[in-house]
């Protein structure tokens, strides 16, 4: 029998594949599943973007052909203009913007573009699984950077040993953060990151997928806003969350030409890039009315406020995030000694509510679960009723003992 590669075999089952198995079992049992697991936006892509796609596909058959792997000039020019308007950052659209088949693809391919066997990637823990997975698939080694609540979920770079730093090549960062929902309140931390990266010759991979999904007046920065950041960093952006275009698979990476060139070269060998009609739809997303973003954010804010208030009312203490559309929740007090995976399995079996165990994002995610605010508003009321019924017997027992 022919076996898969050793690198692939080193990876655990994909987190959301495991959750899907649990959901499938629940559906088979005729449970009414409330899915708060994968961060898969439930709202439709804005109508004007959809109409542009339909018109382009119908009227412009040349867009059905192979695109340029790096992205068509109009897309790259529009991205550069949007970045200057949004962040005050000037980019050369010819060499400093690269179209991606979603930012997940881009991050994964970047690791393969840069890492040699035995080289180290500094990976936050917990974190979006692609940082860990792509490092392993590239033959690299992962060094965990604990993200702890007491440190505002920021990595302590001073605790990395010199031998590790000598082998380190990439530092992954992501704020607003998935899964912890943490945000950066000012540029102080990022300024330290730039100094650190220059000192140890690191490439900073800044995943800014949630920069537009923010609340309560908070505005997320770009890493490239920090002086000197362009010398050491590449920033990734996704249309999936901002414009509810998750299934369209389009995003981009920006940074200086020398740092982007290996990723562009890698992509040119293995994919043909984003379909032209999708790139042109993404152009309209960036230059058209941004009211759709405000409407999307308002929906998530409303869901956040309602669900957090309800959870706290039934005794599950959860903080309100300033960014992303997730809640990062410590296990309920009555279940704090239960593993997050066991808790998630028990919850879907008993209530039909699917969420994501923190352990799936790394060992430091244990003790937490992530809930995605991606179902109809009315379902959060249903979820609270089920959670109250599920939690009350254990809470009552704990109270009687205490």
C-alpha cells in the first residue's frame, strides 16, 4: 500500500472535520442542530456584488479564461487604493499586492514558500489552525507562543530562547484574534514586534482577516502602519468575513516586493489564481458603498450583546469582544474540570448545540470553547433556553455541595 507523506501524517484530523462528524451524528438522531462551530458567515453576499458577478460572467466571456496568478491589474490597483484610503499605506500595485484564493490558501502557501526542513515558525497558541498545519506540511517546526488572558492574549516574545530564535524564520500574528477575540488597543506591541523581527531576521505574517469586524468604536490597525513594518512583514486580508464572501475564495497579501516574490513564485507553479469574474466582483466590493459592512457589523453586535447578556444571566461568565464574530468562553464553572472536547461532544449530544473546543486551536486553548455568531438571531434565544436547561442540574448540585 502507498502511504501519505510523513508531514501529512503528523497532522491531527482537521478540527472542523471532527466537529462535522458530531453534527452529522446529531442530525441522524433528528436533533435540531444550532451550529455555532465554524466561522462561516450566514448572511448573504451583498446584492450589488452578486449582480456584478452575474453581469460579468454573462457579458464578458474573456473572464472565463485563466487569470494571472498574481491577480489582474485592476484588482491590484484597487487594493492599493483601498489600503491607502483605509490605513494611509502606499503600495505599488505591480509588485506589492498579490491576489489570493482566500487568505487561508495564502498563509498556507507562504509557509511552503519560506520554510526549509528544521526551520522554526513562532506560532501563537491557541491560534487559527492553518499556522500550525502549514508549518508542519512545509517540513518546519512549530514553537508555541502561549496566548494567556493575563497577558491580554499577546505573546511574550522575551521568553523565547536564543537557540530557538537562531532557527526561527516566521512569526505568525493575528489581531483581532481568532479564536481569543483579543484586539490590539494601540501600536505599542506592534512596534516591539518590528524591532524584534529586525533583530532576529524574522518574517512577520500578519493575518488581518477580521480588521473590519469590530465594535464599540474600536478600529483595528494594519501591521504595515508601524514604521519599518514593511521591511519585515506581509499582511493578509480576506473578503470572506467583511463582505460575506466566504465561498467566493478571494483575498490578497500586501507587503514589499522582495518578501511577496517567493509567494508569487510558489503560486505560479501550483495554481492559476482567482477567477477574473470574482476579482472584478471583489473590486466592486472595495470601491462600492461600504454600508453593507456597517449592516453586517451591526448584526453581529446585536447578536453579541444578546447572547453574552443571556449567557451571563444563566451563570456562564463570558466577556464581550471588541472584534471578530466569535465568543471565547471559559468552560462553565460547573464544567471547568471537563476537557473542552468532552464538553463540546456532550453539549451537541444533549442539546444539539455545536461549538468548537478550545483544544482544537492548541494546548493553551484547553479550558475554553469558541462560539461563532453565525446563525439567525432567533436561534440565540433557543440556544440560551437549551443551555440553561443543560447547565442548571450541575450548577444546582455544585451549589448544594458548596
